[in-house]
C-alpha cells in the first residue's frame, strides 16, 4: 500500500474516533428539545393472554348456548346459526336439523383479506321453523374422510317452535 493510501486510512480513522457525525452540540439546541419521559401504561387485561383455539371458542359458545333456555320460534320465522369454519384444513361442519326446521340457506364466507392463505371464515345457516315442537340444529366439525370420533367438535342449538 502506498503512503497516500495510509494517510487516507488514518484520516478516516481519526474522524470516526472523534465521533464527528455532522451534528453539533450547541447548548441552545438542547434547550429547544423537550424532555421525553416514558410512562408504563396499566391495562386491565394481561399482556400475555393467549388467544383461544378453535375448539375452545366452540366449547365456550356451546357452554353459553347450553346455559340459556331453548330459542322460541314461531312457525314461519327465520333464524341463523353462525359458526367459524376453515375448510382449507379439510375440516367443515356436517350439520343436520330435526324435521321441524328447514335449512333455507347455507353459505360460507371467507376472510375479507383474500391475501391470507389458509385463513378461515364463517359458515351461516338460515333456518325456517316449519313444524311445532322441540327442534334442534346440530353440527359436527370434522374431516369428511376421517371416521367419526368422540373427540370431534360439536355444536347443538335447541329450539321450541310454536304456532
């Protein structure tokens, strides 16, 4: 390496060692800057709360439905059952209704953001009350090619249809 190259390297090293970055340390500039302090916010919810799994969400919904009386429906009235579903995993709801209810519409709606590959959506069943008496909507969330299991996620909604 020649003498000129060594001189350049020494100058660069001195500039870096001095900390010359183009900023000034003027006392007037320091007075213009507000002092920033950080305060820790307190929240009612724990920060490390883990979101519920699909099965846990359905179990909570089923517990809520089980703790309430059956839904009263007049003959000819319409109601909806809305459940989360992710058919991209192979799982879907296999539903049935008793003779006093009719499924008049069956629709799956995927996520609003179509860029999210493999995201689930919601399945909506529109039911019409057609015969008086105790009726029910029931669903099993499973893969159609797998045999039924006691561990399958289920949902049941009871209805009382009256004239």
